[in-house]
């Protein structure tokens, strides 16, 4: 039995897999699998392109945005970080979280941002 060619390999979440030509120039194909930001990904254009739409983020998405750990987010939730539960999962909006973090001393503005 022969092995499948690279062109026939399928991945889950194929819409987020970016296919590009092999850098060796031999006509092969390789897949660049990685986390793709659905907001900036041109394949995800549902309601995310509507002006004024703000997506709900989960703990991991918020931690990625704030460049911190999920455990730090969970500790702030115990302090009252604004969130809602959708389908049993905590969801956040940046427009609610950042002012709360600033008012509770977790965001400190420095330099030009502090002068504004």
C-alpha cells in the first residue's frame, strides 16, 4: 500500500491551515499550521467585520491579549474581574476588562500614555 501524497493530507480546521509552496522550489507542498487570530484571518469574515462588533474572549484569549497567564486571569476573576458565563464558560470583553484592570491598579501607564 502506498503512502498518501502531501497534496491529499487533510488537517482538522483546514480553513486556518495556510498552504504554501515548499521553499526548496521542488514543487512540493507543506502546511504551516499555527494559531490564527480569527479577527485578522480573512477566512473568518462573518459578523466580525461588522463595525462596532467586539468578540467575546475566553480565559486563554484574554490571557493572550494581556500577555499574562490564565492563572492570573482566574485570580483577577476572584477579585471581581467583569465577565459573563456563556454555555458554562467565562467570557470577557476587552472594553470592560481594561478599565477594570486600570481602576484596580493592575495597569500602570508610563511615558506618553500617562500624559494623555
